[in-house]
């Protein structure tokens, strides 16, 4: 019961019960019997139950390299803003919500009715799953990719069409375009992709969004877009500005270092925002402290640039560590690196955890993989030492 009573349960019990629900194309009666299981499973995922089961000594972890967090955040400006806002925590965030939506709209070159605020992008993914994941429909995505949206949609009765990545572990846009059918309700693109760290050529992705968007909505998850080094060039927000049927999700959990504060936003056509708003909190689940921190960080380009540079240094260190042990890796455009293992993933995970280093593992293409997040250089040195001992 306790794990179910989280922000997603709040989303279900409040935002989904707002006025206007009856007028929405998705009926509450279609969802009523199913969200509880979805919400429970998402809460368990966020609580990292798998780590608690597999590694009882998790609190003793010395290098936390398993959740793609930014250890350099929040920024000094964000910390100062939160400190100054403490005395105003008794107030509702009327003006902060207004100011943040205005800032995002101005920076992204869209009107404010293109913007939806949320407590992180996870809620936006769940919202999309609940709205588009109707029984009998199907969500189309690459495989492997970030599975949050699709797994929630499956829980709601939708299907999941998986398109294998290319030999370079990137999205196969041509194959995905061919798989779009009348039954497809949403196309999901995680760019840069998690867990592979690969990125799609922006020109090709824009063409894909323009073409496929004429048939079905395209949801682009840009959680890691800043780590490309040129977010505007790789972002599909330009496709939204051009009027295409595209939804772009952003989060402040990654490069801005606010994973524990929870803030994100969606950029989409106004008609889509209006429909989704019937099911969402529209930012009212954001605290004054979080909003003040986000407002202070959003225009702090120097902090973002510094974090991206430190991330690149850590990533290069991991590359060299792997090369020294004759290990291959997938070149990354994110704050993590994926590389193939020569043992069972769970075995590698447990041995690394025993040395105080937390990582994640995958299995696909008949191969076990490790995904290691970038941390501070002390963390990366702990990873390198533990890695050498485990694989030697």
C-alpha cells in the first residue's frame, strides 16, 4: 500500500478525475480497472526493488552509477533559489508555474499553449501510455529502448510493436516507418536512446517525424538531449514548431541534476496539450522549491556546459578503461556507456555491487550488457578498479 501511494497514484486519483474527462476521447470506464496495476509497477520500478532484492547491501554503495543521475547538480543557483524559497513554501506556486511556462515557450520558440509542465518526464510517459494505449491499439518503438511508456500501455491492454535496432544499435527509422499501421496509436522514439546511448541523425529524424506524423503521433523522449553537445540541432521541438504531429518530452532530472526534485515538460501541438490536460495535473504537482530551482537553472547555460564537459571527460575515461581490458563499447551521446559482457549480467552486477559499485545490466541480441552511468572522477576510478578485478 505504501509504495502505491506515490505521485502516480495522486495522478490517478486527482488529475484523472477532473472535470472534462467525460468529453475526452478516452473513457474513464476504459481505464478504471487497470491503472492500479500500472501505478503499482511504476512505483516499484522507481523504488529500485530489483536492487533491494539482489543487493541487500545497497546503502553501502560507494559509486552510484546505475540511474544516469548528474552528481554535479543541482546548480549553485538552484540551491540558492531553493534556500531563499523555503520561507515561501506556505504559498501556492501560481506565479512560478506561469513564469516557467513562459520561459520554456520563449526559449523553444513556441506559444505557451504548446507547453505542459509535469513532475519529471516519467509522468508524461505514463500520461501518454494511458491516453494512447487503448485496448486493441499498438505502440511502436525500437528495441531495446526505454520501456516505461510501452510497458504501461501494455498493462492498459495495448500491444507493443518492437523494431530491432540497426547493427550500430541505433533506431532503424526506415524499418519503423514500414511498421506503422492503422492499428498503431503512437510511435515512440528515445533520442538519444536508453540503454544504448546512440543518436539518430537529426535530418533523418525530422523527415521521419514529418512523414510518419501525417499518419500517427510521434513521441520523442529527449531526456538526454543536452549530452549531444548541441541540443537545438538534435531536438525535434523544431518539428512541433513546424506544425507536425510530434510530442517532445524533456526532463530536469539529467543534465540539470534534479532527479530527486522531479520536474519536466512536454512540447506538443496545442490541440494535443488540450486533450492531455484533461488527464494531467498541468504542473500543480510541482512544489514551490522545485519550481524556483528550475527557474534558476533553466537559463544557466554555463552550468549545463560545465556538466556536459565533465560528462565527456568521464565517458572518455570509461572508454580508455574498457580498451585497456580489450572490451568493446557502444559510442555514447549520453551520460552512460553500454558495453558487452563476457559473463552473465546478474553475476557481473552482484560482483560489482560487492565492491561498492552500482551498475545496470541488460540482455539482448543473445548478449549480456552492462550500462554504467557517468559520475565524478572518483566514482569512475572506483568503477575502473572494480571492473578490472571482476573481469581479470
